[in-house]
C-alpha cells in the first residue's frame, strides 16, 4: 500500500513540475500531442506527422501567454528529430542560415537596452506632446514604415518594446502597492482599485502603439532591398541592385504602403479591431510628472550620459543604413561603447541587458528545427510545383498568394529561398522570359512580406513582440494579435494582389 502511495506521489510531483504553473489542461494536451505524433508516424507516415507537428508548434505559439513556447515547442522539435523527420545537419544549416537574425536578437536587443534612457526620454516627449490619438498613431506608422525601409524591422520593434515597457513600469510603480524595485506583476493584484480601469485603457493604448509599429515594419520593409532579410535573398537571385529592387517593386509596394497608412487612419477614427482607445488624462499626467521629475533629478553626469547615448544612437542608425556590418555586430559595438562610457563593468549589469533577447533567440533555434523538418520532408514542394504549372499571368498572382500562406506558418526567408531557387532554375533553363522572372520575383517579395503579417509567427519581428516581456503585461496574446492585424492583412494583401494580377 505504501509503495502505491509513494508511486502516486511521484507521478503527482512530476505532473505538477512539468511546465510549471501552466494550466493542467495545457500540460495534458502537450503530452497527448507527443503520444499522438508517435502513433501517426507509424500509421500514416513521416509527411503527415510533419504537418501535424507544424500545426502543434503553431498552437504553442498561440498559447504564449499561458506558457512560453520554448518548452512545449522544444519538446515537439526534439520529437521531430527523434522520429527522423529531420537531422542535426539540416538543423545546423538552418541555424547557420539564420545566424544574422540570431546575432541581431542577442546583441542588438541588448544594445537597445543600453540606450533605453535616451530613447525613453526622446520618444516620450514626442508621444506625450501629440494630443490627438489619430495623429499620434499615424505618425508612428509613417515613421516606422520609412525607417523599416532602411533599418532592420526587429531593431525598430525592439526600440518600441523597450519604450512601451518603460511607460508601463513608470505608471505601474505609481498605481501599485508593490515596491518600486520590484518588476511589474502580470496580475492586477497589487493595483489600487480606483486605477484598474485606467490601467486597462493604458494597456489598450500600448497595444495599439505596438501593433501599428509592427505593421509599419512590414509595409515599409517590402520597399527596399535591405528592408527585410528575405529581400536580400530575392534581390541576389534576381540580380537586382538597390535602385533596381526599389523600382521593380514600387508599383506594388507604394500602393500597399499607402493602403496600410489609410487603414491606420480608418481603424483609429472608427475605433475598430481593438484600436481607438484614448490615453486617460490621469495616465498622461503621471507620465508627464515622471518626465519632469527625471529632469529635476538629473545630474551633470546623467546629462552627459544621455548625450553620449544620443551620439552612439545616431552612429548606430548610420551604420545600419549603410549596412557596414551585420546588424548583430553593430549591436555588439553599441554595447561595448555605451557600457564603457557609462562605467558599466560588472557582469551582473551587463547580463541584465541580454535577458530580454536570449529567450527569444532560443525560441528561434527551436523554430529553425521546425523549418529544417519542412525542408527535409519537402512539405511545400507540391504547392510550388502546382503554382509553376499554371499559365504565366495567373502564375504570378498564385506565387504571391501561396508565398503569403506558407510564410504565415513558416519562416519567410526560408519560403523566399526555396521559391527563388525554383524560379531561377526555370529562368536559367530558358523556360521563362526575363520579364516574367522579374514579375515572379516581385510576387515573392510581396508574398513573403505582406500576407505573412496576418499571423505572429509570419515574421520574426511579430514573433519577438508576441514573446517579449511587455506582451503579458499589456495582455497582447496570439489571438489578439491576429485580430488587430486582420484589417491590415486583408486590405494590404488585396491591394498588393491587385497590383500583381
């Protein structure tokens, strides 16, 4: 009897420990997935299992507010390797291919952390200085769109996340009973009752700001060769330089960009899809008071550090615009220079800067395992072969449509690479004309860049926002991101598709 009780206690302890405080139904579902995949593999084969694991992995992303996707998604990825759906060589190849993005996440996000004081001061003055909600959000999407045509989308979004987190922390310290040295709590347990309604409105304002910014990175990123990582892959295969890329995609990218900006005005004006929340006067006043208090507390050393951060930030933007090095290496240079000038030499304070980016970098590697599985099983090949069998005019539109659909569930750089490989092979074999090849290449640019914004896993910047530390604080989950991205995804996809048809 004692042995049975002890055995039951062990299983109960394992069950409680597995995925920590995650809801019990979620734990059981992940275990069910892992068991189901084994049964499907031996009964229906590798390809069906691959599609099943892909769907399950996307599910773990949708539940990011319940459990960070690294652990459940990582278990699915490990199972894919164990079942032979991919191998470590294919995974290493995908990680090697995605190394620039990993370096960016690790070092540039940490670099932004070292510039956060200056960025918070600068952006808060701009945002709090614009009283009109519609004007403010239009300014955000226009500025981010233009910047994303020349700078990396994830870097820009990292800045917005850092500033939004700063806003939230300032307000939360005032309305919460927790110590000022504690991090904000995900629940509202410590928030004074009279401030909870204002806090909900403030969360809605920050959600809108971040989603407009995220969309801006997508609609601006398709415009130039350096706007998105996949653009460089496409441009190299098509043989386009910067100006050729700009001119080739302009008939599609410019109308799409304008449609996105117009969509921002409409949804803010009519308060649709979770947008249109006004910043409460009490919140604005608290943020203004904090800014005033910071100016009062400033020492000559503080002002000097802000000036040095501003100078480094300008140099960083120039380096990013000119692409003098990989983005992650520029971020590392920012860390070295700013920490040296600020006298940050102890390991603990340096490590703090890396904390926001490393969990996402780990999740990206897990994501690359899933991408390697897709490549190893040739899961997308049937779609590509069908599209290339269509007549030329319809083919261009379907390249756009299928690119968008596949990029929404996979890595858009990976999708662009396999499409361009097939299209370039057909062109080199004389099966397509130069004019058709150019049109196909534009369709790949717009397909990987625009419809992919419809899901958080469609673009690295969106996935970063979903898994960032600010997302649970402002209640920005997978479903809400889908809903808030929906009007943009529908309108811009329709406009881009019409320009290609």
